[in-house]
């Protein structure tokens, strides 16, 4: 089963596995996934259906039908789904490991963000008009050798020490105007570690990049 992590803001070695004729670039450590616009639209529509199911506006049979009808997103992917309402975080759940195909990962993360983020009550149907969906597909991670190679706003960060682990998506640095050191300290606190733990032996810091896309929970015509 894939890890399920909740993210504190608006958010392991991993590699995407391309199929013949895929529009996705396999990339290397530190690279961003490449997802074609039509695939982004398909995955966003799946997230909308999953969110409708989460709030009781659609049945799981509708979601199963949508999954079967979606022709794209069959490569493994690590995904975080972020829900915001009025610019405020409303839920964020995802996985660090690409153990599911993108379609299933987006659906699972959307359901989790809407129902299972322990920081928030479940999203309700009445909130849907104000909800925005953000989908972040994570690229492969790479060890951070020095703070000056980390690009705030472009790179996300993972910290691991013992059984503790935390993750911050790249947009957190932009939201708070943080530099590398502030990101490292924040991700340590998120993992339940002292802020300066990133400097200590035995602490692993890894960076990753994402492709992020999304839109409103409800389509407007």
C-alpha cells in the first residue's frame, strides 16, 4: 500500500515508468514530470468526480465508470492533491511512492484530502462551489548535498531521520517567501524534529520537483 501523507500547506527514490508512445518524460533525479495537457484535463476531471463522491453528490459506481472511461494516466505516479477554499488550505493528502497508476493515485488522494486529513472536518457538498483542486505529480527525488543547490519555489523537500519523515511541496516557499534554510527548518518541524535537525548526521534531505495543475471543483459554464 502506498504511503498516505498529509501536507501542511497549499503539500524515497521514485521514477516514472514510461510506456511505448507515452507523452511523459521519464526524467532523472531532480527533474519535473512532463504531463501533456490532455492528460492533465483527464486527471482533473477524475478528481472532480472523486470529490463529488466524497461529499455524497455522486456514487462510487459513477467513479468506477469514470476510471474505466479515462484513457490516460496509466503510468505509476506519486501524487498529492490539495484542496483550498477561499485561498485557505482545506485538505491535502498524497503519496511519496509511485505504487499506483496516476488515475488511481489522483482519485485516492482526492478522497483522502476531502475526508481523511486529520486537521480538518470532511468537506461538505455546500463547500464545493468555493473549492479549488490542485494536483501535484512528484518527480524523482535526489539527495541535497548543500543548501545552495536547493531552489526555493522550484524544489520540494523531504526530510527523514529514524522513523520521522516530513514533506513540503515547492509552492510553500513561494507562499511564505522562504529560502532554503527556512524550508529545511519547516520540514523538520513538520516531521516532529527540532528545526535544526537537518544539519545533524543521520538526517536525510532530498529534493524533488513537481508538475502542478488543477482548477475549480465545479465547472462553470
